[in-house]
C-alpha cells in the first residue's frame, strides 16, 4: 500500500509499505542466497541454520539483501497505485524496518510536469515550397559526372587547384621528424581539404620533380597532443600531376552511369527524383515550422531529470554511430579534445526541445482522443516487412508492438497539428 505525502514542483514524495509476511519471505530468500558464504563454528560451511546465523550476527544480518529483493516490485506497485508518472530514478530511504511490522519506505521522484496547452490548432505558418530549378538539375548531373571522371597525367604545366598530385613527404617540428608525418607515393587532390590548412595551397604551382618546403601550423584542436598548435615544415617531392578529365554528357554517359539508354531519359529521371526530394523537404520543413510554432505557444517547466535522460540517450546513440564507423567514443573524444561535459552541453539545447515537444504531442493526443488501433499497428508491421523485404514474423521479433504504437501515435498527432495549421496569408 502506498500513501502520497506531498507534492512539490515536478516532484512527488510518498510512502509505501511491504508487509511483515512479504518481508519474512524476502529474508528467507536472502538467507538461502548468502548461507553458502557463511562460516559458523560447529557447522560445515553453508550448513548453518538461519536462527544460529541471526543469533551470531544479529537478526538484521539479512535485512539489506531482503530490502533489495522486495524494493523493485514494491516501488513499481506503489507508483502504479498512486498513478505517478516517474521520469527519473527515485531517491528511496527505509523509514521503518522490523520482522513484526515489515518495511516502510519513503520515496521522492521527479514526475511529468503539469501544464496547459497553448494554441495548437490554427497556428499561423507559411507554406514551404522548394522548387526544382535547372541550375539544381545541372549541379546534380555535374556531381555524377565528377564521380565518373578519370585522371590523366599532365606533364606540360604546373599543378593547379583540383589537380591530384603524387607526392612523397616528411614532416618536422623544430627540425625533428615526428611519428605519422611521412608517406611515399601519396595521392592528394589540391583543394580537397584532406591535409592541414595551408598545405595544399603551397603545392599549387609546383612542377613534376620539384622539391617543395611546405610550412604550416597544426590546429589547436588536433588528435595528436604533441602536435597541437605547433609550427611544422614538410619536405615534399612532387612525382606526378594528374588532371581530372570529365566524360561528355551524351547517351554513352547515360548508359555508363544509369539504366537509361539516352541522356534525355537520364536527365528526366534526375529531374523527377529532385522534385520528389524537394517535395519531401518542403513538407518536412513545413511540419517543423508548425511544431516550432506550437512549442513556442506552450510554456512548460521541464524537470531537469527528463532533459538529462534525453542527453544521456543522445550520447548513447552518438556512441553507437561512432562504433559503426569503427571509432570508440573515448577515442573520438581524445581525437577532438572533447570532454564529457562539453559533449553533454552540445546535446543539451536539442534535448530540451525534444522533451518539450514529446510532452506537448502526448497531451494533444490525449485532449483530441487520437489513438492507434491494433489494425494500424498490424498494417505498419506489414509495411515495414514489405519495404525491407523481410518476413513479417521476423519484423515482429525485432520491433515491439508498444514501440510501434507509440511511434504511430506521434506520427498521427503531428499530422493532426499540420492539417489544422493556418497557412492563409
């Protein structure tokens, strides 16, 4: 049984109790768990009766483990009874404990804030439209053209920006070569930003066979502690210069880079895809503007615990992304000079916005009776299976119905807000 004692700003304090019978059962479990580790003279190890152990060490000897056994379920039952929406780990203390009366706990926990929705229907937002221009179409074709360019050797001129040079180099700080600063036969595209700022610029104008001394300063933020902010000289030997040769924009080009036989059809497909992307982008920006307007109209005093949890989740997701790239989070932080506090600060503004929007969407769904049926969840499962060419049963193994339902509810609520926005001038 739980008894709520008091409520304060985004915090709830309450008491809950575990009966003498439940506590006795937990003490018995604690005895079984620990008896094997206890030596009592006159008994083989692990064979001493509970009564003897309690007489020898005191009857409270198993209380700590017993409390840990009963606490999780008792706490969950208490917050369910009191309809408490906890958003953080609670602070729990033992107020009373005895074999005769059981255990009385006191708990204090952060809860979802109470707030009034501001205007969420009819918010004035301009419609967003990204038009597909000829310039954008040509730029996309040029990107594909550059990806399919070939490099040809140049021997009758000096290196220019966008050329690729083949070089040997060795770096020195205060006249001493440093680790990792030497390579042979390295291909470097001038203007790519692959090397330290200033390095590539100093090779523009170099000829094949030239020896060039490149002087640079390492950035203050650099993965090597020994080189941060240091002046360095690189001895560079230019072996070859290669220029990019772009393919002709004709039917042959279209056949090489796509499934189309003519350049006209290839360009029409590029145009179609860009229009689809711009339509999607326009819709996404419009949705964001609607949600921003709704969020701005609502004031919420968000518990810090909710923001902190979101920040921790974002850091965990970021660490997973780094792992996919083969980089450990600690490795990344060393390379960038980032601290844990700086990383948290980086995610903080976004976390506040995410938590606020989540609370607003949850309340709008409640007020407007927006729900997700089991049929909609099943349809979503089928859609995911078809899109990813997976078996339906496999999708259901990986995705929980509750998570899918929650995501679908957010989607429907966002659509409700967007459909009810005022786009008139």
